[in-house]
């Protein structure tokens, strides 16, 4: 089969590798779509603890192609979404309901073979039937699960006033689910007009255009909306320059939520006196935990609207272009179709 294979940071080929086969309790999936995520850009640079040789791709929709011994709940030809995280369940972190910090965590697409390939083998129990969803909707299940976990961590009080920086896929998903989590008002701030229009269409109460050259003007508009500050200020960009705006925009007793993935070497200066004096809370959210089923249900019920989010589709051979699309302001979400569809 054909797969993207890294041998070191920034060095990959699209090459032929041996076909995998399902073992006991496993299924082989023919990959239908695999989402391209900011995490893949960090993996490209050698961050996020990759294990080589590496085939990335952790947002996976597949069709069951081969069923291993002992598998009874899935059938050949069935479309599924894959929860790529496998934790041991018995280490200290797992026993404290922190499976993402499992000491022997297997994360397909990070330290085990992922979905930027024609086929992938996975535990049957990690595959969730999704025949009722279009692949372009189903491929958003994993990022939605991450957002669900983020809201578990955030513990948003009902009636909160929230601003989300970023209108990429995670910003759009956050904005929608924050509304259902009890926010009275959700404001989305981002630099791209088309993405802000999509945010408004998906339910954002306010949108604010962020001028990359003059961020102070954007801050002034946000202060007009919330003169005393926002109850929660969410960064979904991973940009330190944006994070620097977050603390001043939080109201006294408010929360700054670090959701976007920054570079490992980035540093943010925060005044401990301000955190102390204003009783601020700073929280982070990593990956997903106990949220995959809920994410799939949110997409099924329409609580998460997915139309318009997937904007670019690439063939496996065009993986370099798929990565580059992450820097394209007009690209909301890029996916790879290993079956060989032409780029759109």
C-alpha cells in the first residue's frame, strides 16, 4: 500500500509499504478521509514526541476492509470513525481518569501508524460506526471530541460571556459547543472575513475582525463588547501574540483557556501579581478523554454543524500541499483522500 512515511523531522516520502493485516480483536480500515490538523504541522517539525518511522494522521474515517478473529460488532464494508488513543487503564494517570497521560499511551498518527495511508489496522473497540454521516462530517469527530474534553476542563458557568480567538476548525467547533454549554454570548475574533462569516452562520453571537498589523484596534472593539472583561477568554490559535491579548481581556475572576497548540519553545510572560490580585484562572486542554461518543452524537444531532468546514481535499501524493494548506487563510479544514481524489 501507499503511505506517508517520515524518517526524521521535515523528511517524508509518499512510498510503498507492506499491507497491514488485522490481528485478533482488530480490523483493517481502508482510509476514506484523514483530516489534516495543526498537530501534523508540529509533528512535521519533530515536535509532540513522534516515533519514527512515522505515518501521521489521527483524524480518520475508514471503511472496514478486513475483520480479525473475535470481532463481532463490525462488518466488512461498514464506515467508521477511529478513536486513535489507546491507554492501558491501570497506570497512575489512567487510574486518575487522565488517559491522555497514560504512561504507555498508543496514539495512532503520533507514535503508531496513522491515517495518511491507504490502510490502517486498529482495535475494533476503538471504531465507531458512522454509516449515517457523510465522510466530510464524520472526519470532524476527533477534533470535536477534543473540544468536548476541553469544555469538560473549562467547566464554564452558565450565563458566561466568552470570546474565542481563532476561526479555524477548532475555533468554529468551540464556538458552537460553548453555546450549548451555557454561554450567554460567544464572540469569535479572527483575521479572515470568510471564516468569521462561517462562524456567524454557525451561531456566533458576535464576530470581530482581528487586524494582524493593528491588534490594538481589535482589542478596543472587544473591550466595547465587554467593558469589564469576558468570563472566559479562549485561545484556539496557538499564537503567542494572541495569547498575550488574553489575560487583559479576562474579567476579574475570569478564566484564560489555552486550547491552541503553540510551538514547544514558545514562552508567554504573565504577571503573577495580576493572576493573584484579580483571582484569574489559567487552564489548558490536551487531546480528548471519554468524549468520542459524545462528539459523534453532537454531529449526528446537528448540535455541531459541519457544513463549510472542510474546504480543501488532497490526494495522498499531494501531502506536502495538504500541509501547506494549513497556512492558507482561505483554508478552513484540509483533508487527505488516500484513494487518490484530485485536489480541490
